[in-house]
C-alpha cells in the first residue's frame, strides 16, 4: 500500500469515527431526554 492509499484509508477511518461520535452524541441526547421525560411521569 503506497502513501496515498494509506492516507485515503486513514481519512476514511477518520470520517467514519467522526460520524460514529456524532451518532453517539445524538443517542446520548435522546437517552437524556427520555430519562427526563420518564422522571416527569413519576
């Protein structure tokens, strides 16, 4: 694998990780909202 291919692979992995981090943040926010709503129902 040459340097260009390696750089492309690294960039692809970086983009994937950034997308996963964003998705985790969305899920965390949804969980926090659901938890607050659940507390309000008690």
